[in-house]
C-alpha cells in the first residue's frame, strides 16, 4: 500500500506546484527539502487533509514550519541559519502514515 500511496502523494505534491526530487523518499523533509513553509505550509496541509481524508485539526503548524517574512525571500540560501533547533521535523513518512491512519500525528504526538 505504501508504494501506491507514495505515487499518489508525489502526484499531489506536484499538483500543488511543488517541485519534487526524481525519487521521493520517506526521509524527505517537507520544509528543508521541499521548501514548504509559511502560508504555503498552511495551504499544503489543509489541501493534503482534504485530498486524502486526513484529520489535520490537531496538527500544530507553528511547531513544524517557519513563518513567512523577509527571511522567506532568502530561504534557500539562509535555511541552515534560520532553521530553529526547536522546530520539529515532518517527513514524507509521516504523511504516508497519515494517509493510512487518516490522522496527521507526526512522531506519535497529539
């Protein structure tokens, strides 16, 4: 089922206008690798929930994604400097798990 879901997820990501690597891995980070952040992260998570019937109501975006602002313009260059160590990471694996459980619950937390 995961192989099928990763294909569906890749198609969804690309439909959101986000460029993927040629091979999407379970360890791919949404913010660092796919550069999903700020308002784009809000829209992405809501669209993901709707598309795959996943409850995202308890998902805390602010714990996983940096806010938009002036640094967002320079995101690719300054990522290693603005990446807060207190921010949690969310990977493709967590999205795949959510597609199966229908709840976005990264790292097993609520």
